């Protein structure tokens, strides 16, 4: 970075310093679309990352719901023999 010219040291392409205030702008403008394109690419990547994270969270929530459903099924299966025993006592 030390060998790069500072903004106040930019020379005109003919070697004239400070001749044209437009010169630095003309050097930067062609690079502007590339910079803006990179910005747009970064924004798109951020959007994709956020969407992937949302999808992962939705999948985690679906898995939690499946686990709750399995627990409810286990509870029912555990209760069935006890219910049979209670009902059997009442009929006798």
C-alpha cells in the first residue's frame, strides 16, 4: 500500500498534477460498476444465507414436533395397559 498514490498525489495521465479535478473521478467511475456488482452479489449471498438459516430452523421445529408426537404416542401406549387394568377391576 505504501507505493500507491494518495488522493492528493494523483497525477493527470499527462503527468500534470492538479490540472483537472475531474481526473480522479474518471479513474474511479469505470471501477464503480464492478464495486456495485460486488455489493449486489454480497447482498444476494446474505439473502441466501438468511433463507437457509430460516429453512434449518423450520426443519428443527418440524423435528421437535415429531419428537413431541412420538412422546405422546409413548404416553398413550404406556397408559393402555393401566387403563385395561382399571377397566378390568371395574367389571369384576
